[in-house]
C-alpha cells in the first residue's frame, strides 16, 4: 500500500473518532423548586375561551400546559377548578353556518346547575387561581366571590376569601402571575364609556402588595406583561372604513347628510357614521386609525343602515384619544412589570412582543399563526381570549422565560398537538 493511501486512511479514521456526540435533552429544575406551583390572574390564566369558561378549554389553559411540562422536573399536583361540562355558565360561542356564512353564535345549550355550586370542599384547594373578569384590585378583595361567580364557585369561603389568600393555601414554591389586562381591557371594551383605566400609581401599589405576598415564603416565579390590548381581533375585525358604497348609495347619503359639513361619502370604502358628543352636531365619520368593536351587530350594518343612516353608538368604537389612553397605559404597566421582575428576581414573560410578532405571522410546525379572527389560530371565537394552540404558544414563552432565568431545562410542547378553532 502506498504511503499516501495510509495517510488518507489515518485521516479518515481520525475524522470518524472526532465526530461530535449529540447530547440528549435532559430535563432539569435548575435553580427553582416546582413542587407546588400556582398561577394567579384573570380569564387568560383560567383558560377562558369562546366567550365562556368551560372544561376542555381549562384543560388546555397555558398554566396547565406548563404544569404538565413541569412534571419532567419535579413538578407537583396542579389542581384546577374545572367546570362540569363544555358550556360553563352557558355563554359559549360555536361556529355555525348562518344565512350562508360561517359565524360565531351562542351554543344555546341549557345551563348545568352543577356549574354554579361551590366545589371547594370536595375538590379544593386549587393551584389555578385565574378568575375571569378579575382586575388587579380584585385579587386582594375579601369576599370577591360574592361579586364574581367564577371565583365564588371555587373560593374556600365565598364571604371572606380573597383570590390571593386562597392562592397561598398550598404554600407555593413557584408562581406565575399575569394580571392587569382587565384594568385596561374593560375600558376598551366599553368604548371608553362607563369604565376607567386603573391608574399606574394604583396598579403599581397593588402589584407590590401581591408580589410581596407571593414571595413571602421564598417562592420564585414568573411575571407576564400586558399584550397590546387594541391589537386583538375584537378591535380589528370590522374595518373603520368598511362602509362600502356604490356611486348611487354615496349620492343618496350625501343628500341625507347635506346639513352636516364634515360628513361626505364617495363610491367605495367610507368611514362609518358614529355618534360623538364632543363635536358640533354630535355625529361624524370614523377615521381609518380608529377601531370598531366586534360586538357591533353585523346584521344591523348590512340590513338596517347602522353606520350609514343610523350612527353607531359611542360605546361601540374607540377614538384616537381613547386608543392613545389604552396604549399609554399598556406601556406604563409593562415598564412597571419589567422593573418588578428585576426587583423581585423573577422571570419576565414577554407576551407583548410574542403577540406583536403574531400580527405579521409566526410559524410552528410549518403552520402560520396570526392574530386574524377565526382563521389566525391564536385567538378564540370571542376575539379576545386564546385558543388551545394560542395557550400552547404562550406556555412555551413562559417555559423559555423560566429556563433562561432559573437555569432549568423544561421541555416545551408542540403547538400543533393542541386544538385550534373547531369548524362545523
């Protein structure tokens, strides 16, 4: 054998011996103790979807998905206050074909009385303390279960318990806190009428009380920030310039509004006509950057002249000023949350950036997910809360934040293992 051939063989065997070994993923708790994990928050934490809290959606809430993954690293029991069926208090929406169109409509299933009965004595205590409708102040309010039937059904004592006091019963070693969305969302959903945004001083004071209590026994945790409230489908499905007219229809409306100089129609897209008590005449057209609520009756727009002959009510849209109020509040809250994560040495879950990315699309398992209503895959039929897949996306974001902060190796989930919108 020639010398050069021997040299080639030596190089070949040396190459084989130097091939890198692929290390298998080894789950690890890192610097955290997950033996008693709780989640505290509102409907987003509870697993609310499609306009209601119901059993199968609770089972795919993001905290329950996280808790299942924590089983790989010493996580303990994660007990949820499950509804008895998939219709909860009877407000669930489903997709049906109506007048040849696919629309979310009430499921119209009779209420199950068992869903309204207290379950604490038989099933408590609970680890998921997500309460639909809860604002930050509500977590600290004794007797909140009297005012909120979602909490009332699983509170230890409906008259004296607060959400936070019940959360501490299990002596948590780890917590996930996501609260503050409703402090802004309630204002947005009312069209800025009748509801106010919790001011930043009040919000920060309340949050410091909550965080001091949650960490009082040495628990570690993760805190999530507030998504861009006005970016959800509830505010972006009906376009503000969605009044599409023929030349004849535009001419007829111009005659009808000839005494209102700041209203003018043309062929094609136009701003809807809305009430506005802040201007002379009390009516105007929506600007392109303003937002109509999804709750505006679509049939009334199509068949009854709502938004053209009949002005849309002030509580059914968000003006430029109101949108600015909302966005400013989100920024202030998130600045506080970022600082609180540092001050309390917590993992920061950046849901704001995550859902901003979804506006233009994000890929999981080869599927594009967006914030588009119904077809986007992230948001459920109420246009505000997440689908099971949306919860899986958030759960992975939570896991990433925990792994980074606490040097843990918690495995993530495959988003497409979970259910999207159910089509008929």
